C-alpha cells in the first residue's frame, strides 16, 4: 500500500515537471536555466515531503536554509576564576627623587641616665728615684730608674747636669729607666730626671760614681 502511494506521488510530480518544462520553454533564454534548477529542487523536495508524511517514515535531512538574522546580545556571564599569576617583569628605571620632607617636631627629652662613677682626680707629677747615688765599676752597665706618677700620665726625660748623655752607649725606656753601657770614668757626675704633664713638672737629681779598674784592683789587694 505504501509503495502504491509513493508511485502515485511520483507520477503526479512528473506531470507537474512536464507542465513546468513546457512553460519554461516559452520564456526567455536568460531565465531558463535558473528557473529550471529552482523548479527541480521544489519538485523533488515536495515529493519527498508528501511521501514521508503519508507513509509515516522518517524523511532525510534537507538542504540547509539561508542563515537567520543575528540574535540580540545575551546578558553578561559570571566572572570566571582568576588566572595564574604571570612572571615578574623586568625592573624599571629608578624614579625621580622626591622632595625633601619637612623637619619633624622635637621629641620629648629622654630619661636621664644613672650617675657615673667619679673619675680619677688630676694631679701634678711626682718623681721617685731608685737611688740618690749609684756606684759602678768601670766597663760595667749603670742603671737608674725614675718612677713618675700623676694624672695625666707625665712624660719622663733624662739629662746630664753640666754635660750631655753618651749618645752611643745610653738607652732610655718609656717607663723612666736609663742604662749607660760600658761605663767610663768620664761618665761620672750628676744626672737629672724630669717628669712633666699639663699641670706642671717635677725633677730629681742623682749622682753616678765610676770606679777605676786599677783602683778596684788595689782595693782588692788591700782587703
């Protein structure tokens, strides 16, 4: 029964196509090809539609129609999750130095500190000699010590009264010690120690006696 209905539909479409072809033949040659193509498409499409609707079968998908009009813009969607942070960029050049700020107010005074211990009182130099008279044998070393106290610490200087120190055989240390090596008879005499600071000075004199080797031998024989 379905096959019979399909044959009748095809027969009717053939009749329409024959009529249309005869009608088109009488038109101008300019529109013959274009109108024929359009009619053929309409006939074939109409035949399939009638066949599908009458028989209850699923029809094949037809040719796509022309694109429709563009719809209205939709509403804004929800914001997505934040993306991953990018790499740190290259450091830019240093900016221009700003203007100098206004000087602030003076702060409150701080808490006074504890009172310090009293300092050492200042004083004038005081000199103390190891001996007021030193006797040595010829060709030995004569040593004299001049101890000086005071605040500030005084500077000690040795000198010879009515003469000069033996330059090549004399050694003076910073603590006030004087040494005369290879003592000779002419080294005998008086020596002076002077201690000096900003508050003043003090001096002391000692005597050096040098005994002759020959005299020492004579004394040794007598004793």
